[in-house]
């Protein structure tokens, strides 16, 4: 569903992601999607995956880290670095 949604116009994608967040869909459901996303073409999905990581109520686990590192690097794609920064950010230290 997520990969299909990246082809939609911005407004339907916005609605889709609001429903995902409102229903509390866990990030585990998106692990297989993370390596497939292209940050230059799938802005809305990338931004919302990062938001889901920021809102996680648990520590990162091997499956999530694996999905992040499984991405094929492309020019100007900062998703991997941004995701890792998000995961190691310590709100008590900042």
C-alpha cells in the first residue's frame, strides 16, 4: 500500500499518512518498504517514516537497523544518515 501511495498526488498521500499515524500503525509494518523508498521521489513517505522513528516508544532493534542499511545509496539521499541521527538522539542530552 505504501509503495502504491507514493504514486498518488500530494493531498491523498497526506491523508494516507494521517490515517497511518492516527491509527497508530507500528513502524514494523513498513520495514520492507524502507529500502525501496527514494528520497528524491518519495518525499512524503520518507518524511513520515522518519516521523514514525522519532515517535517510537522502544529502542531500535536489529530489523529496523538492517532495513535502514539495506538501502542503496544515491546522490543527495540523506535518509540513512537522518534516520540514524534520529535513532541515537538522546532527548535528555539535548
